[in-house]
C-alpha cells in the first residue's frame, strides 16, 4: 500500500506519475518540508500523508520545491560523501529505529536516540547506540527515489496525491 501521485498538467513522461510506498513517501515528505522551511516556501503539506487529492497546484511551485530539495541535500556536508550510488539511502529521523541491515525494529534505546537526533533530521548513514548496536532510522529512501521525485516535480505541472 502506498501513494499514487498524478501530474496535473504533465509536460514530460516523468511528470505524469510518481509512486511510493508509505515507508518511502514519509521521508520524501519530510525532506520536502525541510527544504520548504530552509528556502522559505510556504506550501501546505498538511494532507500529503493521505490519499485525498491534495498536492501543489502549479509547475512554478513544483520547480521551486525541486530547487529547494536539491539545495538542501547538496548543502549537507555528508551528502557528497554518502550519496554517490543510486541505491545509497537517505534516512529521515521520525522516531522509529531498526537494526542496520536487518530491518528488525530496535526500541532498546529509542528515547536516547530520539533525544540525540531531532525529528526530521537527515542522516546519511547508520548510527551507533550507547550499547554499540548499529541502527538506522526506519524511514529511508534511496537516492534514485529522491531523483525520481525531483524529476517528477520538474515535469508534472502541479500534482495530486491519491
């Protein structure tokens, strides 16, 4: 189960349709919101977590969001080191953690981790807990998924989330 996002007035094939499961969509939304905040874009994302047709209305808004996302991630000092291959992952801290590489939920030190890493923080690699376990945020998406989102934004003419 996931989200299906349709371009309002697609001007490219990539701008016609974007799909994501919820585990990948939440990081895309969090990344988009962080980019909007840093670029002072005042777009309403309050319904981007549901399938009710909300989204952005114009290509101009989508272009500004695509620019803001690219700026946000490229300005992160860890981006160039960790985001090289299309399958490299960006992690968004959203309060849930998994053991690195296994996908098994990890809760032993969630409170410590959630105090150390603010909700919405962007991470590019697993972190080590106080007990020495390698964990990563449960919410992540690949570099290729982010690139596809940006490409979709640049050609969609606005979008609706279904």
